[in-house]
C-alpha cells in the first residue's frame, strides 16, 4: 500500500505554517457573552490566521462585511466575515454591525468571484442578523445586491468552509454560505445561534399569532396571560436556536471549541485538495 501512486490534487496553494502572532486564547476575551455586544471581528481573525496577517479587500467600503486574503496552517484562503462593530459609512449614516447592507453585499460578491477566479478556498465566519430592510435600502437596491452575493456563493466551485461563531439569522445564513449552499464543512462554536430571526422578535410575532387564535375562540387575554405566553414562547424558541439543536438535526456538522477553528479549516482544505475542480465557475450575467 505504501507504494501506491498519489491521486491528482486540486492544487490549492500552501506554504509553511506559521502560528498566529495573537495568542489564540485571546478569542475567549474578544467574543462577547450573549452575542449582543459589538466587537471587532478582525481581532477574531488574527487569532486564527498565520502570523495574524489579514490582507483586507476594499477596507473602506461595505464595512459590515470583512473580506480579505490570509493563510491558515499554510493554506491560502479568502475570508468573508461579518463585522459586528457599528460603523458610519462615507455618507455619515450609522450601519449596524452584523447586518448586510447594499455595499457590503456588493463587495462580498466581487470578492467571492475573485477567489473563484484565483482558485483560492473560501472561509465564511458567520455572525449575521440578516439583510438590511426598509424603503431606503430597497430603493438603493438591496434585493439586487443581495441576489448578486447569493448567486456568487451558490455558484462557487472552490471549497467553502463555514464557521458559525455567533448569530446566523434569516437570509444572512444563506448569503454567508449556510448549510443549504453546500459548504464542504460547516461547524459551530458553542456561542452560535441559528434561526429565522432573533428570539425576542420571533417570540413577539408568534405571540401575536397565538393571541389572535385565542381571541377568535372568545378567550380574554389578560396582561398576566400575555406575559405567561410570551415567556413560554421565548423559552421554547431560544432552546431551538442553540448549536446543539442545530447539530442534532445536521444543520451543522458539529460543535467545536473556538481554539479548534484553525485545525478544522486546515483539515477541510487538505481533504478538499484531493478533489480537483471539474465544474467551471459561471455566475451568468449580473446586474451592476
């Protein structure tokens, strides 16, 4: 068996592995408890990539998504990550961290296409609450830009590895290469939350539906009854957004310690390197 010839490889670029300059344990103090506070995703990335070097793509544009080139255990990767800091854009408008805006989606789509053209594997770090909604965003073309990003993700031919580190809500899960978009590996940190929307928002919607059903049957809803229903719905919904619930239903491949992120990404690319790309990258014609 030791004399068998090797199989053809995909040829992804790898150099000598260099440990991150930033202590990987720093990730524990950077990521906020409860997923509700802003933090700098760049600090998380520096705990994962070789020599803590992250060559950012279009740094001053579309700041709620970070895109850039790096190496993980020597492997060249393109990283697409949600930025959770609240940032003002060039127009002075406040952009809420974790939300995908027009410019963010446009930047990410271009970067994903670049990585496919350069044969660089993609790593997605998810902490996303969804796409920005509202008349202003719709007039600016959020549907068009969001569709470009989803198109680029769906048609990617390079290996895609997804790590859900925080929130993964709504269409943001799709755009950031959730399970439906066939990543080679998708793992979650214990801090991950996967759902259609956040717990408090979903609970209020479900409460309104349940109240309407009870009122149609002639029941009177007191404030005490409403509070009781809200707590019951919130507790049930929160229990179904945990990574353990997701892993038990194969929405993610498993749950990992944040310190294992680097190893999992490296192993995933090493395995994918044994499967040469046969399909041509083609996203068709995109509206600009």
